[in-house]
């Protein structure tokens, strides 16, 4: 029935390299065929419709600091619920996923007629005041450096003599959790932002220890 109107979506689901088992079933498992308070017609809302199956992520909502898109706006900001080309149905690789909202070089496009902002090449629509209201930290990471201090690398450090070799793997998830944390800044292992946290990687380099 749904394929009659949503043929392109059905094709995406069928040909996706990484498939979502839920999307391969009955569309009405997740969507109401008649009405919903949320675009896309989820039966509940754009977060809880996913959490009803993903209990492990639902548990993370108990932590003090929640990532706004993960638990307030929509899981579909970062994930494509119908299927995609990347692991965990992510919409972009590595840091490029985070930089859609947290980078200064990526600019959300405004669609005046719909009163929305779009990211990920128009695939994700957000309320037009989303970035103003939520004020995500914006980072200018020129040359792969600049967070949390001026010359700190944020991308893999490669061998200068052989760029195909990674000397030290590093990305946003090296320090931050994508869904929630007991610590501010969504730091990994719920740690506080102090020297002890930095010593996780910089053993013997900070504070003379």
C-alpha cells in the first residue's frame, strides 16, 4: 500500500547497504497512516518511536546531560531510520556528522516557504529557530586543529611520510558521547572536564605525572 505513493523510499530501503530491520517490515509498525503531531507521521514522536525498540539508548536518558537532538528533537537528525550506506545508519562519516551543527563552515540552509532549516544536503529539516534556540557550540577547526585548545588535533594524526598510515586515531567520539553523559560536555566515561580526563590520553605529559 505505502509503495504506491512512496516508491522512492521503498527503493532506498530495499537497496540500502546497511538496512534497518524495522524499516523492512510493515510501515505501520512505526508510522500512523492517518495523522501524527510530528512530521513523518510517527506513532508517538520522533524520539520515542525509536526508543521503544532501542532500550539500550533509552537507558541513557537517565543521565543528567542529554544531547538535544538525541532525546529532544529527533533521532533522525543523525540517523537515517530507513537505511543507508554507513554503520549505525549515520548520515555522515566521523566528525562530519557532528560538524553539521557544531562546525562554523557548515551553514544550515533556510527554506522560507516551509519555515525550516535544512542540513545534510536538505535531507534533514529543523525548525527555523532551532540553532538560535539551542545554541550548539560552534567550532572553527581549521587544518584539523582547535578543540579543546588552540592546537589540539580533532582528526586522525597521520604519518607525515605516509598519509595512508594513522599514527593516532582521534575524532569527536574520542572525548564525547553522542547521546548523554553524567558530565557536562557529554564527556566519555562520564568524567569531569579536568586534568585527570586529559591524562586518559596524555599519560605522563600533564602536571609532571
